C-alpha cells in the first residue's frame, strides 16, 4: 500500500472503500478491522512514504462514515460487548458540545467537526464491537494484526534513523517557523510529525507491555524487542510528553498487575523484579556517567544543549505550553459555565472560508486537555468529559480490561502536552484506534480463549 500511495501521490486510497465495504458485505471481520488500521496509519503516516492528496482525504473520511452508518444498521439489536460499552460514555460530552456550540465562536466548524468525529469514532466502535463479539476472529489473529502495525511503525522508524532525509522533520513540518529557524531537527520516523510519533509509540509500547503481562504471561522475543526499541524512538522525537506517557503507561500497567486477581504470584514477581532491575540500571548509568546525564538534560530542555550538572525547573518544562494554557483559561473565564464551542478558536470569528474542506480541516492548537476542555465546554463540559475518563477507566479495571485501562491512561497523559483527543485525522485517530484494539484484545482474553502468539 505504501508503494501504491507513493506511485499515485495518495490516490491509491480508493482501494480502501472497495476492500472495506466488500469485507463488510461478506462478514470478513478480520479484513475489515485491518483495513481500518491501515487507513488510520496511512492518514498519520510520513508524507514521503504515504503522500496525501484530496482524493485520499475524501476517500478515508467517506469510507469511515459509510462504515459507521452501515455497521450501525447491521449491529442494531445485536450483542454488545461489555468491554466496549465504557467508551460510549463520551456521548454525554458530545451531546453537550452539540447543544452549546450554536453560541460558540464558529458553529459551522464545530458541527462539521462533531459530525466528522462522531462518524469516525463510531466506525471504530462498531468495528471493535464486531471483532470483540465475532467467532470469526481469535486472539492470535487480532494480535498478529496489531503486531504488524507496531512493527511497521516502531521497526520502520528504527530503520529511518539511518535515513535522516526521510525520518527527520524539515522546515515545512513546523507550525511555528521560529523553531525551524533555531535549527532544531526532530525525528518523525514513520509518522508525519515528531509530536505524532512519540505518543503513538508510547501507546503501542504500553499496549504490548500490558498484553505481555496480562495475556502472554511469558517472555517473548518480539515483544521484548518492541519494548526495548520504543524508548529509544521516543527519545529521538524529543517529545517529553510522549516519554512521560510511556513511563506512565508502564507504571500504571505494573500497578494494575499488582492488584489484579487470577495472575500467578511467580509471574508478578518476575515482572516486578524486571522493572526494579531496569530502574536501578538506569539510575546507576545516570548517576555514574556524566554523558548520560547530559543527554537526559538536553532531552528535557528540548530546544537547546544542556550541561550534565544543569537543573531544570517546572516552569522550563511547561514553558512551551504555558501560552496555550493561559489563553485557554482567559477564554474559559468569558463563558465559565458553557464554554466557547467544540474544537474552535477565537480567531475563527473573523476567518473567511471558501468551501467545506476548509471548515472540516480548520486547524487548532490547544495544549493541555484540562484547560482546552474548560475553554470549549465550560465547567459542565469538563465534568462530563473528565467523568467519562474516570468512569471508563474504573469500569475497565472492574471488568478486568486492564490493557484498555492502561491505554486510556496513556491517552490522558499524552493529551497533557497536545490536545488530540478529538483530532481523529491526526494523532488522536491512531491513539483511539489503539484503545479500541486494546478493548478487543481484552475481550478475546476474558471471553474467548487463552492467549497464544505465533509469528514467523
């Protein structure tokens, strides 16, 4: 597919609806799920390897919209997996946003983005539910599909380290030209941006660590390779949020393992011992080698070199997002109860748009999800959305959907640096898809069969 997209500048995406709708008509759940995975990876993929044109953009959105529509009809009255239902809680927030966006900064933009988000999200939901309840797909096949995507992104990015002309960002990739002028060159690997690659790798690594811990329950070479390469790839992106998300995901998975029932104490002990060894080894290197401390400091400072002995304050860590936070809080105070509308900014009050594509793709940048949700949905919207995250996480844990709980936690962490929860044509789309993959893997583990793994 990458080769076809390179040859056609993205127009090969017309194959997606043919295969997807054909799989839906023939009830081929495996093919359908994998096509959806491919579409989202291609959407966020490196522009050199996966170029996107207007044909690609329209085709992918239309395909996901059609899948959402036809699968809603197909699934009406059918069984719904208890592992998928916690993700329906987002409906309350979407309904609230639909109600208040009429008085927001740009109602047309808000409603078009709500429609686009709803279509893609519920396409994911319906496909995941079908995979979770279908007898035509098993844990081994599901795992093989997700592993192939992980190897493509993480393994492919590792290869692109040696091809900086493709794997590194250039001046056209920066939304802020001043960063390009600093001479900063960040690693984007198989994705279109370093800020996209980092959180996605963090999500995938957490997914496979949790799957290893709760499903495989033995040391596996391919999983270990992914988990060893992932921190290096995240480090190359210079994304501090992604590194924090990765560490947080590994940490919450370990916490869930400690409190989980039905898992042998011997296996728990092996994981805890391995984690302790990894942490102690890292601390020893950091304490004894000044070169390691210097690299850590340079990573934390991100846009300048730092000395090994130099310390970093909280203000320096958050400075790149402080302006966005301050602007969001300023706008929140204007309408503290109901907010200013879904996925819009104040500049859109004066923007002039020529066609529908400029409305749907209207870009926004909002850093921390907490202040962004307050700005867009007010206090009520914040309670609804934070309530959704809290309740969904608790329900996942209660239903032993530990992989799903860990990925939802990673998403909440990664959105503390860049608000992508509702950007389904960007990083958020692939992270949500990783979440739905986790749901299916949990459902397969708990309701279908013991986990097994095959690979050649």
